C-alpha cells in the first residue's frame, strides 16, 4: 500500500516536472499533478485487479485524453498543454531501456520480454487516446453540423 502511494506521488511529481519543462503556467501546475496522479492511479488499479498492461494503459490513456480535453474547455487553453504532463507517467521508459540493454548484451529473452511489454504499453496508450479523440470528434461534428450529415 505504501509503495502505491509513493508511485502516485512520483507520478504527480513527474507530471509537474514535464509541465515546467514545457512552460505550463504556474497556475496550471496543480492540474498537471492531479492528471499524472490520476492517470497513474488508474493504471495501478487496472494492474491490481488483473486487467493487464494493455487494458490498464488503455484506460489510463483514455482518462488522460478526457481529462485534458475537459480542462482545455474549462481553462480555455489548448488540450495538449494538459495532455502531455498527464500522459507522462504512462511512458514505458524502463521497458525500452531493458529491451535495448538486452539487445546490446545479446540477451534475447530479456529483450523479447521487454519489447512485448513495450508494445502492449504503446498500443494501449495509442488506442486509448485515439478512441477518445475519435469519439469527441464525432460528437463535435454531430453538435456542429446536426444529425443530418450522418
């Protein structure tokens, strides 16, 4: 339990770090922290309940896309400002490192295992974002052009 809180705190801290790196306004930094905290929390809950890496990343990325779009409307700012810091905790840096390390050491088993996990992370994140943004685009189109265009 304690380890989960440490991970959530570092997810929020990492999000704030990237928000500062991308020059997010100081008044928005707490929103970046909340986004990172929640996206990593959703991932951890998914893993805890046996959803697997792909589904956990999918759900967390979908949350990140919804969160950033909602904040963009509310704060009247581009969604990408909130999206990048919110998605940062999900980036599978350790799997990429260990996959490349395994390749460099000719350790095929380690490389293969980490490349498969890396693919699951990447596909989960990409599909989570894509599904939400596609659905939002459809809803916006319906709202803007009416139902006759479909």
